[in-house]
C-alpha cells in the first residue's frame, strides 16, 4: 500500500511539472517604434519600426519624408497614411508615392499604418494588394481593436500579418475620458473574434505620457512627454489627474491661460502588464514579438523583466 502511495505521489508530481511547464510564458522579444521626423542614432541593437513617410491630404496629396541619417541594421520602414487621404486619393497615386519614397532604403518588410474605415476599405485594400505585388516583400499593417471585433464590416487587410495597436482606444478630445492612451476596461469590450480573426498578430504597447489641454471643455492641444510632477507648480488638481491653471504663463514652451484644464495621461506599468496578459490570453494566432511605442521611452521600465512577468 505504501509503495502504491509513493508511486501515485510521484505520478502526481510529474503531472504537475508537465502542467506548469506547459503554462510557462512564451519567450517574447522586444522591438520599438520610432515616430520622430528624423533618425540619427547609432549602436541600436533592437529591431526598429521607423516612420519614413507621413502621407496626408488637404487639397492635394502631401508627403512628409523623415530624415533618416543613420539607417539601423534591423529596421522596418513604416508609412503612415491618414484615412482622409484614402477618402480623396486613388490608391494608384498613393502607391506610386510610397514606392518612390522607399527607393533609398534596403529592407525585407514594409508596414502600412492607416486607421481605415468602411468607406475607405476598398481603396485601402487595393493599395495593399498593389504594394504587395510590386514590392515582393513582407507587408504588414497596423490593426485596431475595433477592426477585429467588427472585422466582418471592416474587413481583414490583404497583408502577411497585422500589428495590433493596443493604445489610443478612447476619445482623446472628451474631457471625461479616463485615459485615452490605455484603458483596459475599454479594451476588454473589444475582446471578441480573436479566435476567428485569420490574420496573425503582433502586439504594440505604449510607453509614452501626455497631457491634453482644455479650454471651455474643448480640447486645444496635446503636450507629449510630460510628467505628473510637471503639475506641481501653477496648477491645482481639481479631480483625479485633472489640473487647472492658476496663472497665465508659459508651459513647455507654449503659453497657457488661467482656468485652462489639463488631463494627464500615462502608460502606467500596471496597465501595461494587464494589457500584455490579456493579449496573450485571447490571441493564439500570434507572433511572440512586442513592439513598444516609442524608442525614446525605452528606459522608462525594465521591459525585459516586464515581458517575463517578473516586474
């Protein structure tokens, strides 16, 4: 009887070992976005997704080319396109501009960043198909949460994979918004259809902070990179992370007026950890690469510990 109990105990321990081993977190790799209009950094070891073209539309097609002085070894050129551009310009003209803008670079992959809508889906998907055929390179596209939940309406872009932008998920111009950068309560409302979404995904998470300036309940401007401590002087906290200007003065190089209200937003560590855990839980068809936005905040947290669940 004693031998049987020992054998059963050993069997139980082996089963537990196998179970916990199977539950081990995946080996995740870290990459970064670089979203400035110039790049001249050396000795960058991480893979970078660098914005090289900014394409918009006013009365005509407007193209802003980033000044990439030092091209890193492992980089993916990213082209940002406004949805308004897709509404007003035929895909063939946009494709021509992109192909011309990419001639100076050597790359194995290109990423297109566009928050398309139902009305621009056809034009945008034609652009992706055209680029895919002419570039003969890996082509990826950014994906928003709502484009997965409602993919039967928004469609699935014809690319090799998608990069899920797990930030900018609520209305930034609404004074009552809690945190437009990352709000996991809002994100959870879009945790649908991941099991049936056919495009393999990578995950992008935020590291930045910002403050939105309001006057008479209307959003005026965004101050990126501010810290909570920036509101210690000449501000009064009127509610959680909302600060009223006490005296008209310059703030971060811009003149602000008494009575203006600022909503401070940050990519907080606890929220990033929840977002990462949620994504790993709901998305089985994924790559084990996490892209952080952006490179200039890479030292904000210990990201290696973060992705290993030790922070």
